[in-house]
């Protein structure tokens, strides 16, 4: 279960990166709406449990104006960085249980 949750989180965060960098995957491209003022942000749809809302919201929450994310990085580099950040975050809290803090995207480094 824990492995699956990490994999889902990495997938949710890597899709917006691919859309910004590569305009890919085509099947999802038209569902995401980029901000006209900040092309590295997404306009989120109405709050829901949909993948588009969750990934757009997570991406915008993690993007800080001066965080230095380079879109010249490879997608594999970004995925590995996300995995590392999630594992670091998850090891900061109780290891015998998986509290909600283990998945708090505002705590990502």
C-alpha cells in the first residue's frame, strides 16, 4: 500500500511537468488549462476528486515563484527528485503508521 501511494503521488506530480515541458501526453493535454499569466501554473477546475483537479492543485501548491525548477531537466530527473522528496517527507514522521503528514505536499523540499 505504501509503495502504491508513493507511485501515485509521483505520477500525479510528473504529468503536469510533462505537459508544461513536452506538451505530452496528448490524451490529457486538452484537459489541463495553463494560466495565461504564469505558463508554469494551471487553472484548476472546480474542487473534486478528479485527477485533473488533484494534479493541477498539487502542482500549483508545490510551485513557488523562486523554487528554481528548471524545465530543461529531464522527466526522469524530475521523477527521481519527487520520489526522493516524498521518501524524505515520509521519514520525518512516525514510521510505524502513515499519518496524513506523510503526504502533505506543502512539506515537500
